[in-house]
């Protein structure tokens, strides 16, 4: 499988956001670090594993945390952003609020 570049991963995140009617976090430095983590994970594991979570060791066991993770929709609905704050609801972004830590649903 060919490796992904930072640019390809950034495009992936923009496409996900657009498709879901979300926004990519506008904090460039923060977002760049997450995109880099997604790229590293793709090139290491062969899939876009959430950069804020540990791997279970296989795509099958990690299926719930492939970006965008299974929990993103509920987290964005309730908190305005996903667990790692890569994706924001448009309402949250417009409010000017800052993303804060939220509980990880994966273990619950």
C-alpha cells in the first residue's frame, strides 16, 4: 500500500468535514499535529487510526476509532467537537468556544 503524504491526509480531513457538514479545527498548529499523527498511523498501520488513541493491534479491533471514529457524531452533537477536536460542528466553531477535554466513549 502506498504511503500517504501530509497533503493527502489534510485533504482527507477536509473531505470528511465537508461530507459530514463539520469544520476542521481552524487552529492550524493543532490541526497540523493531528494530521501528522493520522499520516504516521496510516503509514504504520495501513489505516487512519485516531492519533489520540492507542491501537488494539488490528484494523478489525480498531474499527471503532478509524477516523472519523464511531464516537465522533455523538461527541460533536453533545460537545461541539470530536474527542481529539479535529472536527467541530459549525455552531461550535461560530461560537468562538475552545475545545476542551471530553470523556473517551471507547471504554464505556
